C-alpha cells in the first residue's frame, strides 16, 4: 500500500527515473519539468535539503508559507509527491491552495493520486486544519475527479492573471 514519506536518499534512483519520465513526457509540475537532473544527480543531498527549506522551524522568505514535501512511495518505488502548505497567503488562496500533487507518468491511472490526496488530507488533519483548498485547471479532468472523490466542494471557476487556463477552486472540509 502506498504511503507518504519524507523525501529520502533511499528513493534516489526511482525519483530520478520519475523526473526523467515527466520531462520526456512534458507532463508534471513546473518545478519537476525545470529540474536540472545532472545537478540533482550529482548532489542529491542538496536537493533533499532544498525540499525541506519551507518546513516549520525554517526562516521563510517574504511571501512564503510553511509547507512540506512528501513522497508517495510503495516498496522502493517513488510514485509521486504531495506539497502540503500549512497556511494560505493571498497568492495561494487565489491559485495553488493547501495541497498540490503529482504522479509520475508511468504510475498514472491506477488510483495513486486518489491515495496521495487521501493521505495528504490525513496529514492536514494532524496539523489541525479544519478545511483545505485545492485548485486545478478546468481542463484537468483527472485532477477534478480526484478532488471531487476526495470530498471537494466546488467554490467556482476563475481566471488567474498569468495562468493560461481557467481554474477551479475546491474546499475539502476535514
């Protein structure tokens, strides 16, 4: 059964393969698509450290909120990731929300996004959140289904300056 874990050296090879998949497919979150794979491969410890830079206890740059990156893994395989933001600022309230997730291309269509969201909601409850915001592009039918299956209540559809597609905002009560 997949679980959410802190990013770890243990999953380095599987993570790097997943990042290559996403880049080759042109499908993934922006930071995965822009990832400098040779640099990450050369200094994976530095990459892992960068994933922890916004965790509670770390100083935050202006305009950022505390958050954590968790990897969805099963056995030794990296399946995807969740970004869980502990609070919202104005920018995240408009676009991004509390939870973002990504599943590697070869693992899609097998319920992993639904499982990742379920586990992220459990973690959000543990943090004391009483509801979370998720956003997705209107055209992203897969993500819409995952969010709605997870209990998402549609707030509406919106245009966001600088974002090509209209988005949907959903709230999930915890």
